[in-house]
């Protein structure tokens, strides 16, 4: 009997199981001074980052290191809404960079939106971690200096940042999807097309 042919799938790999346990939530609240009004929970044994419940998104501990406190920053919400993907699909370095751009704009009294970001940057799929997207400079220069390829610790937040997540309930209706999508880059455009 001939082996079954694999069907082409556009759905995300479920990704790794979270290493954050219930007892870690108290320490996370204390370490990052997260108010009790923010509803957090650990994923169950079978839940993965794309599996959050209604009005929940996966928050990586690296997002907390990048400055996430109690809500999705407005520029990240705007970018996510514009492209139609969940904020959890952006890498921690992309969160940090977008938040820095927003703060810089606020300090100098100008509004930075998606179109201003797309003037200098574009969003590309992260090859080594399917389902994630990162910010790339249009002129090809690195946003940050990276260690040589093949060296462990190539990510500023560590190689296993995608294994340290919990779910956070976002109050009210969000302008962006709370579910994950796969997208591909259009050949001659800075936008993404939906594949699923």
C-alpha cells in the first residue's frame, strides 16, 4: 500500500508548551508590578500560544521585559489591526522597537502610525519560529547588532523566549484579532495577504 500523501496546510504549528507554571504567576506579578486587575493564567497542559480563550492573548515573559504592563501598546494594536494578526505573533524585539518608536514620537510631539513605520520598515515572517513576524529595515541594516549566525543566544531575549508565555485577558473589545493567522508577503508590496 502506498503511503498517504501529506496535504498542504496553512495552519500554524502549535508551537512549544509554556514552561510557566501556576506558582510562577505570583512571582511574575511582583517582578513586573502587574496590578491585580489584570487577569492572567497559565496555559493548560494541552494549550499552546495560539490557543488563548475569548479576549485572551499570549503574553511572553520577554514582552514584560520589553515594557508590557497592563495593555497592548497603541502602536502594536494599530499594527496588528492593520495587518490582521494577533499581537502575540510579533517577536519581543519587534514589541520593544515599536514601543521605542511610539515613545520617541510622544517625546517629540508627533504621532507615529502604521504608514510612518512602513516608510522605513516592513514586517517579515521569522524563519526560525513559524507564525511569528519581525520588523526589518527597508535599507537592509540591522535594527540591532546580532551575534554571528549559529551562536546560541542569537535572540536578544534568549533562544527559548517562545516557551515562556501566559494568557492575559484583554478587557473590552480589541481592535485586533485575538487569534493567530498565517500570512505571506506580497511580492511587490509592503502589506501581507491572508493565507488562511
